[in-house]
C-alpha cells in the first residue's frame, strides 16, 4: 500500500467516524447553548511533547474556546522559536460521551504567521478519557500527513493518568498529580522518540492553577537538533513552572 493510499484511507475513516458522531449528536442539540471561554497562561518554557519550542525561554499563551454541546472550537497562541516567533493554532472537534468515557475527535491546525506557511501543518486527533471519582485515564493519538512540512507522515500516541485529591492543601489549594508517556514517530529526517512528563497541579480561587512539571525524552543531543532545529539541549530533562487563569 502506498503512502498516498494510506493517507486517503485514514482520512476517509476519520470523515466516516465524524459523520456517525454527527448522527449521535443531533438529538441533543435542542438543549445546548453556545459558550465562549478562554484562558491566559504564563510558562517558564513552552514544551511540546517534552521538547522546548522556545529554547528554554518563557512563553505567554492566550486561548479562546467556543463550545456548543459536545462540539468545540479553539484558537491558541504562543511565542516560539519557529517562523516569525509567533504560533497560532486552531482546532475543531467533538466530544461524545459513553458512561464514564469521553471521546475526542478533532482536526488541529498549527500555523506560524509571517513565515510563508512554510511550517504550517495539520494533525488529526483521536482519543478517549475515562474518569471515575478522583482518577482519570486517557489515551490520545495525533496523526499528521506531513509534520512541519518536512518530516513526512508522523504519528504520536500517548497515555495519561491523573489523580485529584479530595482534601484541600492549607484549606486553599486543590492538588492533583498527573503523568504522561508518549511515542512520536516520523516518516523521514528525524528519529522516532519516547517522551514523558509528570507533575503537580494546584488549583485555587476557582479560575487559577499553578503547575510544576518534569519533562524528558530519550533523544540524544544530535537527534534533538535534527528534530527541533535550533537547540541541541531542547530535549534534555527539565522542570517547568506554569501559572494559568481561566475566564
């Protein structure tokens, strides 16, 4: 089977699955309403699958979200080392539920304004999250027909486990812990790699959270430079702090 026929088959499957989910969503639309929300994040390092996208520098990341029932759309931005140092991403997806499982199917677009679309690319996301009491388990897959328009077909699959504590810390913070392990593969140029992170999140005042997280990969410095393009140390182990406000 050729690469083109594989891509066509995957895209057709995604379209068919979306069409089926449309049918499931139709009966619930009468009770839905359009909701706009957003967030603002400051982080000491912009990490994407445990690789720094700001060469170890801080990042400011605004996001706007639109939801209608199980449908959602978003626009997210950040400073970055790529293009003209600006990244703006868009997403459109659906999150049907079955018992304790929430599915997530979406199309994601990564853009770098002012860079002549040389790095823009698309990913298709398919995932599911099981939640019961304080525990959550998630598996997500991200497939792209041409990652960064340089690495060919790519695929990332990752699993996440999380636990939220019932009691508050100092009668103020609601603590939770989570960890992710993933595997990213590329068709060409860059080597495949495994990545992981683990951290503590403290939620407070309803709309705020603080997170401290450890990131690492199994890339060597030479392999990292080929994938990241700027910094041989961008894939090294590190601790990253993040403050986020939602509105």
